[in-house]
């Protein structure tokens, strides 16, 4: 059954490669044959593994091929993302002349919707390769497995372990008892949001190609652009406002859109994570506007700062939504490194917190942040009242000890991975600021880091080993730590 899933997924990737080849052919580029060849390769490999899987399923017992253990689910999801990136990096190597290190980094950054890049001249790329960069983020935003369950319902199984291994935090049982139905509803919401976003972009200074590509990377909260200057290329307040709105919307739990459609406003109003997220965004916008006006600045940073209330508000809104949504777009006068050191720490905090569970965004997720803060508050109260019996409530329901433990362990592991990344990269001669910013941005799937990997530069100059480490961190962050790290546990290999 595992080989059948791999085969189906690889054939799905071939479809997107064919679409990219058609785009390249439409623009009369010679690159189209590369995408068609990669599509054929992906389809053939997928067909072979699918045939092997079906043959083994026919010779297996009735239940053996239909049920996945949790360990099987983690392995299938992780290897799927690795396989997609291995095939997805081939166009970068053949068309952009990238090394294996750079091509794997770029492909993994695309599929994990991180948006970090090693390409210094995006404008110089072919239309086909630009489209491939953006559509990989659109695929990875919703999730490769979710796409498969939505488009190929024949792979649906009797349990939801493989689905939940990729879509941590999405309330599947609330949207529908059936996995395929939930996947299709999520897919429809994602598609409609992408189309509306593209139409708004097209109504501004973007042409049709740019509008489509940016709608892919906005709703996926990926951040890849068709231009080196990103959103700043258009120098358009309209585009910045549109991007801010759709980055915010894409940061919400997609289940909230479904409840809005069926008019379950009571569920939306009582969603504690949504309320906390809105408050964090509004507070952060106010903080950055105040910093623009009252923080001490050097003469160099003053040159880069927005001027006037409207520009300050727009820059703060764009910066906050771009950062907390893990999109990582760059807009006019958007460079928190150039603004000065006082802006770096609030930016890193937004990167760490991230957006809502069940969205396309990265980070620890607001719901975990809320739970951790409530647990800390309870501990302080218990210091004053040792006999008090306290619990953590979320949305009117008491969290059990198992969920509490998993949430707190997730936060601890996240911080430990950041520290490990800083230490390892420091041994490579990379400065602390760059190492810290890079580790956080990779784990949170943001894109721009700090120091040498800040918004005004990219990851092309860092050590090759650091690129592989950050590629691994991007995968770990996208699959929410447990799914990937479990494969490195000795218990995984014990029956």
C-alpha cells in the first residue's frame, strides 16, 4: 500500500510538471522539453511503484494493505516530500545551472512554502521556471497528501493517520467524518481563495502571469515572486494592501472559512486561537508604527524608514502579515535589517509564533502559544496556591494532559532545534545573527532571515553544509517536527 501511495503522489507531481511545460511552450521557450521530460520521469517512476504496490496488495491479507500504522504514516509523508523535492530540483539544475546543494535548497524551499532562495536574479529566469517555483509553493501550501486525497479519492484509507501526519492542527472530524470529503472542502476553499486573490492582483499593475504566480504564493504563504525585488518591484500601495489582506486570510484556520460558509458564526466567535491571532496582529501593527515614530534611529536607518502615517501603517501592516503568515514578501521600504536592531527582535518573535493551526502558514502556531502561556500562568498561580486544582481551557474545553504535554514538548523541541542550528552554523564561521535568523526562518518556513540572509539578500553565500541543514529544517518545520524527527528515533525501527 505504501508503494501505491508513492506512485499516486509521483504521478500527481507529473501533472503539475506538465502544466508548467505547457506554460513554457505557450511563451515559446525552449525549456518546455525539460518540464515534459521531468513529467515523464515522475509519471514512469510513479507508475512502476504503483504497479508494485498493487501487486503486493493483491497478495496481502484483506486488512494488511488498508491500514496504516502511525509509523508508516510518518514515513510515507516525509519520504513523499523528499521525493517531490528530488524530482522538483531537476529543472533548477538543467535550466539555471544550479549545483545539487542549491537546487535541493530551492526545491525544498518551494514545496515547504518557505520562500528562502539562492537565486540572485529571478528576473533572468525563464517564464517556465518562474511558474514552477510558484506552483510548487501552491502544491505545498495545502499539502501534497491533501491534494492527493482531494483529487484522487481512490487512495482514501480506513484511517486518517497519513492525512493527519501532514495536516497537523486541521479539525478533520469537524469538517467531515470522511477524509476525502474534508480534503475536497479544504481544496475548494484554497482554490477559491487563490482565484479571488489573483483577480485582485490582476486589477492592479500586475499582468496575468504575475497575478497568477503571486496568487499561488500568497495563498500558500510561500513568498516566491516572479521578480528579484518581490512585491517592491511594482512600487504599488494597492498591491501591498491586497497582499496584506490575503496573507492575513491565508493565515487563518481554513476550517473557519468552512464554518463561515455554513453560517456557524458561533464557532467562529468562540475560536480562541482566531481571537488571539487577530489581537497579536493588531498589537504588532501598532508596535511597529510606534517604533517608526519614537524609536532612536541612525542616519542610515532613517533613509530606509517609511514616512507619513499612511506609509508607516501600510509598511507595518505588510511587515506584520508577511512575517507572521510566514510568507516573507518584500515590499517598498520593507527591510527590518535596514530599519535597525530595534526591529529585529519583534520580527523574530512574530516568526516564532506564526499563524493559526490548519492554515498554510508556519511557525509554532498561535494555538500552541496560547496553551503554553496558559500553562505558565497556572504554574505561577500554583506557586501561591499549592492546593489549587487548575486546568487549561481552550475554546470552552479542558485540554487533557496528553495534549498539554505534546504542545509544551513541541515548543521545547522547536527552541532546541533553533539553538542547535545556531551552534552548528557558528562552527562554520557564520555570525550569530545570521545563524539565529536562518534557523528560525527555516523552521518557521518564513523565507528571509537576518544578517547575511536578511530580506535584502539570500542564502546563496552560506556554506553548502548549512544549506543542507536549512533544507532539513524547512522540511521539519513544514511537517511540524514530530513527523520527521520520529524517523530518527530507535523505536521507529522496532516492530
